[in-house]
C-alpha cells in the first residue's frame, strides 16, 4: 500500500516528507477547489491529498480553505478543509495539500467515504452508489429478471388500455353533446301530465266572482262578474273532475280565456307540451318524444293527430301539442311537470356518423 509521503516524493511532485506516512492514499475520483480554481484529484488520504491543474507559484506554502468535491450520480458531496499548499512549479501543475487539522469537522465524513470506497460499499463513484455492502468494485449490473420484464409489459399495456378507454369516453361525451345541441329540441315552458279534457272558458270579459272545481254536474262551476256589472254563471257540464291549475276567485279574465279544464274519471292520460316548430314537424313525420319523469325514469310519447293546427303567424315559433304516452302513467301523477325532448328527423345520418367514429376509436 502506498502512502502519501511515498507518492509525493515521485517525479514532479513536491516534497512532503513531514506528512504522516501511516495513512494510505486512495485513488478515487474527486476535485479540489482552491481560490475558485478547480484541480483534478490524484490521490487522497485522511491527512492530505494531491491534485493537478493550473498552479500559481504564489500558492507555495500558503494556507487556504480547500473544497473537496466527490461526484455521485445526481448529487455531489463537498467537504471544506483547511490545508497548506505545496507546489514544484507552475509548469508541472502538481499540487500537494496537507490538511492543517486532519481531525477537524470534515474527518468523520471523509473517513466514511474512504472506508466505503475501500470496502466496496461504493461500487463506482461518479455513476453508481451501491446500496448493498460488500459488492466488489466494477461489479456487473444485475440484469432484469423475466418477472420484472413481464411486469413492465403488463403495466404498459394497462396504461395503454386506460388511455384508450378515456379517449373513447371523452369522444363519446363530446359527440353526445354535439348531437344534443344540433338535433334535439326541448319543449318550451312547463310540460305537465294531464288527461283528455275539456276547457271551460269565460264567455265574457270580467272578474271571477265564484269558482268551485268540485262542483257536481249541473251545479255552478264558476261565475264571472262582467264589466257591465252582470253576473254570468257556468255550470259543470258533466260528472267530471277539474284538473289542477284552475283559476281562483278574483282573477281577471277575457272572453275566451280558459278558467278550468275538466275530464271524466276514466279519461286517458296525456301530456300537454309546447314544442318548437322544428320539433312539431318531426312529431308529425313520426318521431317520438322522450319524456323524463320526476323520478328520473324515461317514457316515450307520440303526437295525438288531428288536435293541433300550425299557427300561420310567422312570429310564433312554437306549437301547443298533446302527446299520448306509449306506457301507462300513474293517475296520481296528473298535474306534475315533466321534461320533454324531441329528436329531429334528420338526426339519423349524424347519429350513424358519430357512432362510426366512436367505434373506430375503440378498435384502435
């Protein structure tokens, strides 16, 4: 084992005969920074080090704070050490460092680094910091096992499937929103569950003086106090029940306004809705309306033919329609609001196009 003294007495190295000759010099990569100038390390022990670089003659015999830098993968270990400097000449570029206080604050860290490097705990300074003690220097890297390789392949495949599924879901969501915006019409106002009914209207303008929705057949259902002061009474025309939404006493009405709607107990359930002209044309052509009930369930309904006249006034862009449900509705739900949407007839090609795109994305 060479010592710092024996190495320093070699060619082109300054004499350091007074160095401690019992400490071995370790050949491990490091750098020494002196006055902001970096020197490449060429051997280090617990009591001193030697380096080479661009040496100034003025450094001979000077005491400096030297920073020792040990490079590792992703980080460096730096140790500040006070040392006296010894040179031969600026042409040789050789610099010997004798630590002024070998047992100073740097001692524990430096001793740990040197001992770990000697024992093989540090396999390769500058690239690999070994985590298992006793590995010889320059040991070959362990090749990944088949299980690790299979795990990576499965992980990559799973990530690919998740990305594909997310892409298809996003594309389907965007496609459904485009379809809803372009090819679905929503009913205007409030759509309600009703029954086949008859409207009892005001025969003249005035104020409702009396209203009795529970009147029996032949009894007064409501009375209108006309603008002339006369009282006009309207009797219940049948053994009917008044539907929810009847006007109350004190309301002002014009001639022809509906005061209440009445229906027989066995009247069929229907849906009253006001839809845009485009939706009405689709219903006339055979489209069905989608009705969302208050509990979230979905039923379908078709237009009751022969009960609607399309308004000729160009300012009106909606039509009051009656829809017949294709499934039974609980009579107790009469008067409750529902949500009505109608898909236009020309939506089929667009739906097929969107489905084809989603299918292609799922097959990729």
